[in-house]
C-alpha cells in the first residue's frame, strides 16, 4: 500500500519513504554535506545496483539534492551563493574526457502554466554563446576557453503536437552538442519542499516525471548524448496530497488513545482493504490536478535566475 | 463542523452545502432555466433578507450562475452561444435608469499566475472605446448609441504595493464611469465545477474572495458606482480539498457495512472531536496553496475570449 | 543604381520597381483577380525561367499576393473573409499527390520584438492535432479525414545559439511531415504595404529575408520537404526608407521647374556619382534598424488570428 | 527651418542642435562630469529662466543626462556601476524636506511594443515594499528607515481607453505618495544615442514626449506631487530620420566641390523653399512610424534591470 498514488520526482523523498516504513534499501549509497553559514544541505545519493534502481523506481546514477531553507527569500547575495554551489555540483556531473564543451540547455515544461514555466524561463536568462563562437571564434570573448552554449524551449504537446523528445532528438542530431542539460519543474510529495530544493542528476529525465508528466524520457540512451537534469519541485500532485492526508488520518485514528474502538476496527482491515477504501474515495479528476503555492510566480522568477546564473558560472 | 475550511466563492455551492446538510435557508429565492439544445443551465439566486445574507455568508443581491458542461470544449460556435447568453445576463443586472452607459471593466487577479490570469486576459481582449468616443464622438462608430468602455488591470499587491481597491477607487474617482464590471477568477469547493461555471452578481467582489483572496471588497459602497462581478472558478483551496476528502473518508467509514466496528467508534466521537481531529491534520501551509488542473492555461485562454466576447456584445 | 539598398521581401514590389524603371522582365507570368465586394486583390506571379529568377533576385516558383485595404480594420467578419480566401490560396499551393497530410507549421521570428512576433503568434493560435491523432486516431475528431498538424517556434539565434534552419531540419528529420508551412514577418519597400499584404509562395524562405534577415533559407532543398511560406510585411528597412527618400528628393529637384539650375547640375552627375553621394550619407547603423508603425502590436495581434484561422480552415 | 520635424525628447540634443546652428541660448546653465574609468559622462543642464525654457521648448528645471558608451554591453559589473551612479543622480533630484519617503514608480508606455516596454519592465523588476510596510511596519525589513515603494503600469490609451494621466492622478489621490518617479522610453534625434543615454529630470513628463507621444504631461502641477522622470531613448521618429537625411543631402550638395552648379542652384532657394520641398516629400504616414534597432529586445531587457536596480538602491 505504501507506494500507492505517492508520486515524487525527488530521489530524496523516495528514500525518506523507505525510512518511514523502516525498509532498508541495498545498492544505494548516501553522503551528506552541510554548509553551515549558508544553511545549504547537499545530499548525494548514488544508486549503484540494478536492485537499488528497482527498489527506488529510478535508474542507476547519481542524484544530488541541494536543500536551502532560504531559497525562497529575496536576498540576492544568498541566491548568488546557491548559484556558485550549483555550478560546482553541475561540473561534478559533467563527463570528464572533454575540456571545451558544447552544451545544449533544454528548458522543458509549459511556459503558460506558472509552476511549469521554470525550464523555459531558465533558458530565457541563459548566456547563449554558440552562434558568436561559430562566427567569430573564442577571441570574441577575449578568453582562451569558451564553451559553446545553445538553448531550446521545446514546448509541450498541446502546443506543438510533438513530444519534447522528438524535438530534442532532432536538434541534438543536427547540432551535435557534447552534453545536454535539461531543466524541469518537478512534483514533490511534500508541500514543504516546494521551491526549496534543487535536484541535479546524471540520469536525465524519467518518463512520467515533471509537472506535466513527460511521456518519454530524455537520457543518453534516447537522446544520444549525456543528459544532466536539473529540477525544482513546484507542485504536489493533487492525488498525492489527498492520499497522504487520508493515510495520516487513518494513522491518527489508530494511534489516538480516545479512539480505541476505531483502532480496533481499522486493525481489522488489512492493507488491501485500506487500499480499496482510499481508491474508492480518490476522484479520478485529481489525477489531472496539482497543488501549488499562491506566490509560485515569484518563486519561479527567482529560481530561474538562480539556476541560469549557476549554469552561466558552470560554463563561463 | 460543516462549514470548517470549506470555502467557495460560488453562491450556488454554498446553497448546495445547506441542502446536503438538510438545512433550510430562508430569505433566498431560487429560479432555474435550462437551454436544452445547448445544455446551458442558468440558476438565479436572490438573497432577499439580511437573515438570508447571514446564513449564506454573502451580501444581499442577485447571483446568477451559468453552468455549461461543454464550456471546456474547443467548439467556437458553442462558445459564441455562451457569450450571447452571458451578454443577456449582464444586461439583466445593469442599472436601468441610464440609456447610454460608460463602463469600466476591471480585470482583477495576477497575470503571472495562470489560474488567476482570467481577469487581466479578459481586459486584453475587450473592445475599448472610451478614448475614441471622447475624441471623435459616436459618429466614429457609425451608430446612434455607443457605450464608452474603458479597462484597467490593477495587478496584485506583491506587484504594486497597493490594494486593487485603492487603484480602482482612484480611477473611478477620476473617470466617473456609470458602472463597473469586475472580472475575477474564483475558488470553488468542487473540482468538477472548475472552468465550467460562470457566476454573475450585482453584489460586486467580497473581501476574501478570488484566487488571491482580495483583502478588500469592491462594491457600490466602497467604489462609489454599481459593481457587477463576473467570476469563473479556476482553483479549489488546498485546505478545502483535503478537508472534504477527510469528511468523505469518515462518512464512508460510518456507512461502509464491513466496517461496522469503526462505525461504532466514530459515532462515539461528537462533531467537535471530529473537528479537532481534522484540524490537527490540516497543515497550515495548505492555506497558501491551491489545486488547479494541468491544462488550466487552455481553459483560461478560451474562457477569457468567451467572457470578453460576452461583454463586447453586451456593450456594443 | 536602382536596386541599391532597396530591399523588399515582396515579389510584387520587386516587379513594381522594374515597371517604375520601365524595364521589361521575361520569364515572369502575372495574373490578377479582384473580389470587388471585399476589396481583396490577388496577384499570382509565376517565375518560370532561370532568367526570370535572376532578374527578380528570387527563386523560380509561384508567389501569390493578397492585398486587402481593410486588413488593418477591427471588423471580425472581414477578417474571416480574408481567412477563407487565404485557406483557398494555401490549398492551391499544396503538393497534390497526397490526400491526408501531415503538416508542420513553423513560426519564424523573434517573439520579443513586436513586428517580428507574427510567426510565433500564429503558431500560438493554431489548432494542433498531431498528438491527438497519433494517440486516438482520426475518430477522436469524428471525421473521416484529419490532417496531422504540428507546430514549432524555433526562436532566433540570439536566444538559441542555433540557426532556425538547424532546429527545423532536426524536427523535420525526426517527425517527417509531408509539408512545412513557414510563417514570417517580412520587410517591404513601402510603408503603405505594412500589415495590408499577405504573400504566399511555394519557394519557402529566402536567405536574407524576414525582419531579422534569416541567414539560411528554408526550402525543399535544404529542409527535405516542400515549404510553403506565408509572410506579412511589418517593417521597412531603415536604409531603404532613407535611400528611397533621397532618390525622391533628387528626382524632385530634377523635375521641379523653379529648380532648373539644380536640374542641370544633377544631370551632370552620372548614376555612379549619385550612388556614391547617397552611399556616403547612409549611416552604417541604419543597416541594423527598421521602421515600423506605432500600433504594430494591434496589427500583429489581429493578423496572427487571421492567418492561423486561414491555416485552421485549410487543414481542418 | 532648423527645427522642422526634428523631434527629440533629450534636452541634450535640443542644445546640440543650437550649437550646430551656432545659436547661443541664454538662461541655460550646463555642467559636465566624466568618470574616466567607466567612460560615463554626466551632463547637468539647468533651464533657469522662462526665456531659456521657451528657446529649449522644455519647462524650467534640471535635466541630467548620463551617457555610457558601453550601456549596450552585457557586462553585469558595468551595469551595476551605472545603477549606482543612477541612484546618486535620482537622490540628487529628490525633494529634500522629507526623510522617509513614500514613492510611486509609474512605468509608462506600451508593454506590447518592444521599444516602448521599458517603463512597464522597470516596474516588473522593482522591489515593492509599501504593502509590507503598511502591514508589518519597518521592522519587517530589520532596518530603521524604509521607504514605501509602490508601482503602477497604467498601460496606453488603446488598451485602457484612459489617459495615463487620469489613472495616475486617481492613484496618487488615493495613495498620496510623497514623490512620483515616471519611467518612459523616449524618442531621440540621433540613432547613435539609442539605448546609450539615460535622462533624469525633475520636470516630469512633457505632453507629446515618449515613444507613443503622451497626450498629457505628468508634473507636480497636473499630478499634485513632485514628478521625477527617467527616460531612455529607444526610437527615432521616422519623420525625423528622413528629414535629417534630406538636410544632410542638401548640405552635402552645397559643400561638395564637384557639385558646384548644384550649389549655386540650392543657394538660390531660400529657407522657406527648402522647407516646402522637404514637406512635400515627407509622407504623412511617417508621423505614425518609428525607427528602432533590430536587437531592441535585448537592450530594453538589460536597461530595465539597470534602472530598476538604480531605483532599488536609491530607495533601499
């Protein structure tokens, strides 16, 4: 029952769920760093085995999570600090063999739906250099080494009639970047994480992830070049929030001392019966709905600057 | 317990709640019309007495609700039909004494948050005539009678530092329209109503209503001219959806035959205890969150045309 | 001297220039139709020979120009009439062999520069069907024949670092449409044509054309599928307007009776000397500037609806 | 003849014109400062007498012009330097009597027309504080003195049917700020100045100025509080550029040695005849057109940040 309807795009939350349920997962290595002054916490999770991948429901690879309690504040200096940290983490995941890179930054999601506009807005703010480099060479920048940065906003299927994957495969085929960075807004399990967490992974974009549930993934396998994905949770699935609440209610009933009779009754239900009970109550409409904060416009605006700045630093 | 956290900006839903709870309300008169061919249902509710207003939690006046099952479809002819119906309903609420009107259309809400962008987008699509009329007279339009239509998008407090009410009072004071139309996105109780219902009322905008919870209302009393409000629900408050789900769960437990022991247990709780139980579980964060459909961008785009067209017909 | 700095993307204006200069062009066939009621004039020009193409400075093929004096008016019925006419002309240029088509509509130009935003805005308003057709089949539309319409807004080089051609080639390669429609804002020679003329051609997009001077063209040769281009002039090159004015001034001096001495002097200059005189005066900055009407936002908004409606009718 | 059709919103250019024509103006005091490292030049012009005002065609008051050759560059540190300088100049023009100020920033112009979008975009980027201050007091900011900053984007007449002046007067009347800052895109005489000059003046907005030619001015007299206007030229009037070119052509003919006969002929024309000649050639359509650079979107984006940053510093 534990995974029913509980969707999260954050590897960190998947792992937390296991811990809540006191289940141990093998094949997953975790390290934590804390920047005390800036209250930034970085968790690196490496899914090392196929068993680990199966248990986590996510492909093998590295998932770095940057949690910053004040990411939602207006303090520009703080955001600059996060950008610098982000640049460092992105560089850590870049393929090492090449020195000068050509990078395609893809801003996934729907520009017209505020919590899903993060990707497009990051690309809006990027320093794009590929065309200048192609025409004038690196001396146009007065530097010895310049990365060729290009950007694409593929839009969503209702706008284009095409999968993001189709558009991006075509563009990669034609322009042959060394690496692709995919920016996307994510769904979390907990409202507390919204706009406060950045996930960076070298596994690309999973099918079904993102605010709009991408139908097809973006990874080295499907796109042809390594894909680093950067995501920020901006929504919780409506079904998830409702499901979680009901679990909490049932749990509260079971634990609450002045509800002993109830407790007895609920204990009589097995997991499958509880599952059926909740399933009946969950309106199918909820599957096409999400929960998001009222001031999501400000968070997305700020975060798109923080992330584009991180990318600009990483590839400058 | 019944009204705890259940917020709706639709008078229709407030009344339904009473019916669900088998409570009779006095001082409220209701009439229904159906357009069978177009599956449009129009409910006119008149709150006639102070007692009715108190019970309903809404000011005295007329609340017309247009429900159109297919309002979410792409069929342009259908939307045209709704616009014509809407024009008729708006004209029904206009003050009668004047013949040629000057109208200020205010598009409330936050243009940057998709489900709250309805008001601003309606004004974007309006046929604005006041300046032409002022400069060239009605003969510029080749017609005997032309209404002077002006439009304002006041924005939200985080953008302007001012209440919508302050901006609109100033503009009304300066330009002295005969009547004001306020367009706003609303919160419903039920997800089924989203983007499918239009409410038209001569009571203006209530404090606390709207996606962004306007702090101050807009009515003849506060603005100085009659205010007709047109609203479409585009969100459900996150707290409402969670609360409603929990009620449904408790109800299901009480009714479900193979949960008899539970039923006994729950019956042992009085209303206040149930209230406390839910209150404990409701995260305070939910109060600043809303639930909205993933394709809300398309609904808002379409509805803003349907409503602006209705206004254009009403004031042509 | 006659063609110096006089740039136009309209085949019609190139031909007019020849007529002004009393030069006959061979290999170009012209036909005119007039819709009297609607004051729509349609000119079909077919460049039939390589010599004709060389003289015109445009590739062999068909150039249809729709001139509508009232295209700038707000009359919706009139725009609907133009859309129907446009649909007819588009269908005339479609390759005949196939019955059910898959069509990729590319909105060229820069969404952030008002007179260059026509292409992106047309795609915003298109009825996109490819994804629905792929998932549910034509029965989702309740019709026997449905065209698969997809859309792309490739952006401009400063935003993406890539040529529009690169992006479009990739997308075409990946999704294999039968035909591509490219929408673009054009440069005219005369301010009188702005927002009043639509050019439809089966020759695609020429290098150097468009408000932003596309570096690479889009044609069957470079893209791999037939390309029909639809363009509306929204700017005049600043260099063109200044050059034209100087020509007119010199001409006026030559013709003006009370300027006889001048006339003698100017006649003493040969064409090359006049060319040099103008060349010296033309600031190089002008080459990166354009002239556009102050109300271009309203024209582009209206025209994008008229053209997308024409496409929706053509492919419905 | 010298002032015919030559329109500029920059006091600096008006004065240059006088210098070109070797005309001395009385009642105007000028001071220049240069920041050598940053290549910023600041010219302070004070129109001290009514005669000076009449000659200049601009009201009495202080006009500060900041010229920065690299204002069009992407260098963020450079823009920060300009913002700091700008903040200093704004503070210099603020009324001195008050210590803690409430400021209304009005972003004039048309958001939908790229070179006219400067004002609206500056307000988008402003740090708005009035509502927080009103609700939580200055302690919310952890500082002893906080200015109350509010912002308004009044739109243009075609969108609202109202004059900017009407909307702003209403808002000022209702919210009573101590001072108003009006941001506006301007018309220059020379293309070389576009996006490279910032004018700050305590005389407010003149009627007829701005990209869209405001019909009514905004000044202490009409609005009721002191108005500081900040403007950047983003367009040249099409009529101005054509007129200027013709003057240059005539001048070149008069001066060019191998055009001696011409020279004689032109000398025979008096100023009035030249005026008539040009007037005949100037198409009336040009009065509704402007000239602007193709990359104006990038300039406006950058400048709106530089100016909003300057204001944020000035009022922090």
